[in-house]
């Protein structure tokens, strides 16, 4: 079992803590910086990519951010048949021709990441992708990745169920 700062039992799942997120953001930022890629805009895939994207905006010194809303996972190990873009949509005129970094929490099937990267490249943008985790089941290899795993991942922002 791999724990990143968490000592509780999560039944063989990969666990990322808030402290581990700081390490992940630092490592990802360093990879991106050392690659020479200088994004002018960081775009989070909402919801899972919003917190990692926010951390990367600070570590990379990028002030322009946005998010694209995609629904795919409906519960643990349950997805819709295909990822679905949700409104509101990005201001696509302002991203045309720019260097974009798309950030998500995990490339599991890779279908969400593939959809978003393809969409943004259609606007003439130079698009790279960064994820905290990549799984062997992904159909797209992220440009930047912190860890590889085949386990279900428990993220600190989604470890507890929503308040009802």
C-alpha cells in the first residue's frame, strides 16, 4: 500500500494527502519548468484538476487560469458512456494560439484528457497536459505526470462524501 503522508487504512488504495499534494505540485512544476514549456494559461479539468491546477499556477508563476467542466465519473469505478462537456464553456477566443497547460488529477481511461486536449488544439493552441497520477489503462500519455499507479486513488479533496 502506498501512502503519501496518510496512516489510515484505505484497503489497498493509493492515498494522497494535502501534504503529498504539495510534494506533487512541486515535482510537476519542476518537470514542466525543466522541459522548457512556458504555459501562458493553465486550464483545469473540473472538478478533479482544479486544486492541482491552482497549485501549479503559483509554482509556475502563471496568472491566467480557467477551467473546463467535464462529467465522466458518477461514482467509484462508475462512469457515463462517454465524457460530457458541461456549461459554462471556456472563452475560446482568448486561448487561440496560446500555450496551454491542461491539468487533471488522474488519467485513468484518458478519455476526458483526450477530449479536452483535442478540443483545445482545435483552437490553434499549443497544448500540453499534466496529471498527478496516470494509470496503465489510459489511452493518452500525459506530457507531465507525478506518479503512475493501477490502484484507485483517494484524493484529499474527495475523500469524504458530500454534505447532504
